[in-house]
């Protein structure tokens, strides 16, 4: 286990609008407001894009993600963390549950989704931590680690 202690700093409330792309618009907002690390929540609607719903083979040394297309408006509730990558750019890792017509799809929003109508986001800044996302050779993923 790796850990770092921090404190909550500023809190931002965002109203994302129709067709804005997540995670892009959240990462851009963080960069513009010098938010290095944060806890992020979202509720609202999404449409068009993809979520990652696991690796095709959990035993494979190379991760081949299962991309699930989202083609219609869905309700969404999401939780994520924002930490800098190795270059210092804020990078959001957010998982979401999407619902439509009694069915639920859950996955990582990293490939990107468009907001449908509205997305309400709370960004709670974390200060004093030195965690970052660093690419791991074994998995090829940028994983959270102590800086």
C-alpha cells in the first residue's frame, strides 16, 4: 500500500452542459483553476461515447479493455479521483453507473462520454498530497502512486 495524507481545500460546483465531453472538460477546468488533486462526483445525464467495462482477459499480461458503447441518453452517477500524471496534467479516473429503461451499465469513463442535458459535478480539492498517476510497465496503465 502506498498513501499520502492531505487536507480538503477549495470546493467547486460545476454545471456541465449538453454535449460537453467528460473527462475532458473536468480535466480542463482543473488545469485552468490549478487543481492538482481532488475527489470528484457527478450526477446527471450522458449520451454518446464509451465506457470501459473490464479487461477481456484478466489473466493476460496485456490489458485489452472491453469498450461498451453508449448510444442513447442515460442517467448517471459517478465517483472519481483527480491526480496529476507524470507531466503534471490533472487526470481524472472516474467510474460511473449509467441507467436506462431498467438496465444498468457500469464502467470507467476514461474513453469519454458526452453530457446529455446537464451534468452536476462537485470537485473537492485535496491539498498537501504527493500522489500522482504514473505509467506502470507491467499493465501499461497510469496508476496512482506516491510521488
